[in-house]
């Protein structure tokens, strides 16, 4: 008699581990530099140029194949914060390296005259994005800055708890380390500072960040029929909303470019399904936000095309390559720039430049602007201490990730003050290396003298209307 044996197979449920182990590796050093700048936005451009012009061996590391930050990659195409309403008169208050950039754009035919913006209360200045990319290439090259494109910063190597030895980057050629003596974090997100252990804040303390936007450009506009459509479109949107049409936000910005057949559009607001702002330091939220941003661009463009004279044959020529992120990390520095400092037009003994842009809070469904009093000087000074982070002794942090409060950053994150912070960081790096001191021990008076000699306006003297005419004199 045969006995059949039944084979019982046990099914074991294997729960994936939340982590995997990577093999250890040795990372090749790509180079050693005196000044290493991470990020090629306005702060990074100015920092690299300022450091390079002193003769310091300088490298700028940029994730894309071009510089400009939000001004190019996010399609912004407008410099905000170069001007202030000084006792009611519109004046350019950001000078120095910013003048050199403007001069180069002007020579290329890529710069619009300044125009009134934000309730007709302050000036902004549009430019051609392609010209800006080329101008940044040329000015960094003239300063003997090495530019490493398509390099994504991924970590920091520390030589001591308070000192960075190298920044790690991933490239199409593999992973590298780039050593430096002084580092400047101009990443916008405070990436290098965070990796190195600098304390930071995100948002307003209650989880709320400024909402990002996806910018796009419209071509095929009939400028004669369109006229001052930037004034008409908000009214048309308000009328449509009363009839039930929904839009991402109020206060749209739709303005002509250098060639008036092309207009730029800034009227989206990118939020998560739960209504919170999409985070620029969360990969899943960024991915969702890019898709949602393009959906919003198409939706609002269809409305503009249907109802706005001159836009009947218009089309979207470009949706920006990335979201326009306004706020992520803000590091803790030796001083925190606040809304009070901005609206009170406060002075600082360690001024490195000025900021005249209003507080611009991108809140849910709207943009809220708060200006300094109309009868005021119209700008605050920017203290050196906001670019000097706590804990790390060979690091500057310049740009929208510098030491500011949530409300203060809502103002000083724009292009003008970012140029100021970057130029000061690059110049201070040279002074620190020359004196053998840390950034927090730099002779601030010597830095101020250097900045003024290089054309910067620190807010201590009467504004000279002749200064803009000297553009290019400092190009070397």
C-alpha cells in the first residue's frame, strides 16, 4: 500500500527593511579650492564673482546646466528688490556686482526698463532669461571662477565638529568630493548648512511655508490689442470668480517681456491635497507639485486666452523647468532679520547693503504685501551677521536661506538682497582667508570699505543717481 505524503509549503511573509546597507566607498577628490560656492542663484553668482575677483581659487557648483536660480530655472525673469521707494521716489539701491550684471544684460539687449510693480508702489525689472544665463557665464569666467554644472550637492564631510572639509556631489561622471577652506551655501534650501549641523527653522513655526508657484511664458500676443492687459486680467478674474470660477490665487502678475508679443505669467499657487504649501525639500511633494503646477498653468492660460483681447492666438511657449520655491530652511545665524527690521527701516552697524522690497507673504489663495510707511526711507540695512551661521566656523550662508524670520524672509528672499548677501560673502571669504580668521571674526569695517570700493551701496550715504551710469566700471 502506497502512502501519499502531502508536502506542505510554509509561506513566510518577508517585511522589507526600511533601510539597505551600501558598501563603503572611497570618494575621489575633484579639486581643492579656497572658496567653494554651492548654488548658482543670484547669491551664488555674486559670491563666486566677488571671491574670484580677489584672486582666490573659487568654484561654483550648480545642479543645472546654467545659473540664475529661480530667475532662470523657475522662469521668474524679473529682478525684484533692486529698487526702493525712498521718501516716495523710486531709486535703485542695489549696486556693485548687480550693476555689472545689469550692464551686461543691457549690452546684450536683454534688459527691460524698470516698471512699477506691486500696487504700483515699487519698481521691478524684467530681463531675457537666455541673456541672463549667458551674462552669468561670462562674468564668472572673467573672474576666473570654475563652474561645475550638472553637479548635485548631496552631503558634507567634516574635518572637525565645527569645520567643513568637503562638499560631496553627484555628477554624470560619478560621485566626487570638493575640498575648500571657506564654503558659501547659496543653495536656497540651506542644504550644506543643514548637512554640517547648523540649526535651522522651516516655515512659521506652525508648519506653514510660503506657497510656491509655477511660472510660464505666453507667446503670440498682439501687443496693440493687449494694451495694458496686466491691469485688465485681474479684473476679469475677479468677475469670473463672482460667477463661480476658481483660480489658484489672487493678485496675478502677467506682464510683457522685452518683445511685447511675449508675456510672463505668475499666477499659480502650488499646494498639497491637504491645502499646505508644497515643500521644496520633500521629494514626493516636489514631484506632486510639478504636475499640479503644470495643470494650473494650462487651466489659467485657457481662461486668459478666452477672455483677454490680444491673446486670442497666444500659446504657452514655456512652462518653467522647476517650481518657484520661496521658502524652505532658514538657518540660525548671529542675527535674525525680522519683519520689524524691514518695516522699521532699521540700521545696523555691520551693514553689508540694503533691502527695499516689501514683506510679500504668499498665503493660502492670496499674496499679502506690507510696505514700510510711505513717508519713510523705504529700505532697511542688511547686517553681516545674518550670513554667519551658528556652530560652523568656515561657512557663510547667503540668499533666501540666510538667518531671517519667516516674515523677514518674505521680503529679503528676492533677487536684490540676495545679490547683496552673496557679494558680501564672497568679499568676506577673501578677508577671512587673508587674516587667518573665521567668518564671525572678520573685520566688518574692512569688509564695508571693500564693498563700497567695489560699488556697493550700504545705506549710510545719500543715494547717488549717477551710480547706475558707472555700470561696467568694476568688470574685470
